[in-house]
C-alpha cells in the first residue's frame, strides 16, 4: 500500500496539520481494524485516512487516530483528495465519499479541496457548573467569559464542545489539564474541546485551538469538523453569513499555523475547504 504524509490546511511545507494517507488498490480490502490502528500509531499523526476507490467518481474512506477509529476527519479528507489530485489519480471535479458519518461530497479544485460536511446541529448549551469546570481545566478566569457567545456542544460529523474565550491572549496562554478534559469529554460524550476567540473586527473569522486527549490528540493544529461546527454556531448567532468564505486560524501556539476555510451555501450546505502539501511518500510493508 502507498502511504503519504501531508501537511493540510496550508500551502507551505511544515505548516498546517499533518495527516497520513494510505491508498488501497480497487481490488484490495481494508486491512483489519487493529492493523489500521497500528499503522496510524506508526505514522504518529492525529489521523490517518485509508482510501479505497469504489467507482469512477466515488471513494470510501476510513479514519484512524493512534488510539481508535473515528467517523470523520476534515484535514485527512483534504489531504486524501490533494494526494489523489497531485498524483494524477483523479481529475478536478466532484466526488462522492462514503464515511462512517455518511455519504459526503468533495469538490477538487486546482489549489483547494472542499468537503461537504454532514448536517450540523446544536446538541445543547452547557450549564454554569460545566462551564466553570471547563474554564478551571484550562486555567481561565470564569469572570471573563464572553457575553455574546455561549459554550455549547455542536455536532458536525463529530461532537465537540465549543468554548469561547475573551481575548487572543487568553486563547494562546490556556494550559490544558489533560486528565480532567478526558474525564469531561467522557461525561459529555464529545470528542474534545474547540476553544476560540471571535470578534467582528478580527482579520480572521476566529482564532482557535483544539484539544481531544480522549482520542489521543492533546492538541491539533487544524480541525475541519470542529471549525465546521463553529461555522454552524456562528451562523446561528449572525456572526457569519451564507455565501461568504470564512477563515479560521489554528495551530499558531504549536508552531504550525493553519488556515481552515468554510462557507455555508445559499441552500444551507456547510463546506470546509483548504489546501494541502505532500511532504513524504512511501510504501507500507505488510
């Protein structure tokens, strides 16, 4: 099997969020789940996508962290289709992708890939006790909780806590209590915490950090599903408008700045997009 290491949500080598991409032949079956998990652990990046072509314009993708299989991963999908395009396995255009989160649509452009996300929904807002517990777990001052945006759980392929903070300094200096966030994630049945700072006058729609230690990701440099959920929530609050391209900046504190794009179409489809760069190519000797 061919394997690639890709820097996603960036057009610069060594930026963005790294993903593994494993290409299977059309005649190959997916390896056993334990083998795919071990390959993801060997790659050591937050997610590895295993990609199998099922038709002229259709694919099936499975996503593994070093710990477990997950239903969907935005940056690994952007990486997979960037590899397929750059390796001349596909042409530009639209493709159907079967995932554990359902059948999705991918649009491949010359310098960008757009992924149609599953229908997002607000699960619920957090109560005061939950908010205080989360703020304490990151060393944040609960008295400085933003008044216009509320901590909540949103599902956009994966369920995440969206946690607003009052400033870019608060975002950049937050320190995670890993074990407490694992416990909270289990209790609230979420993948992790997507922390963000959002103000109308910013150059970006929001600056973000993402933490998912429950699935083996202490912090991630770019998270497509979480920023899709954030796009959905911000649209409900009239911070973003249909038809506009939104820009989320993530990974700065990790030294891997990333740019995740999103847009909501006029008919309500939620898209996540970005660029990707192949850094390493090779083969897996099974």
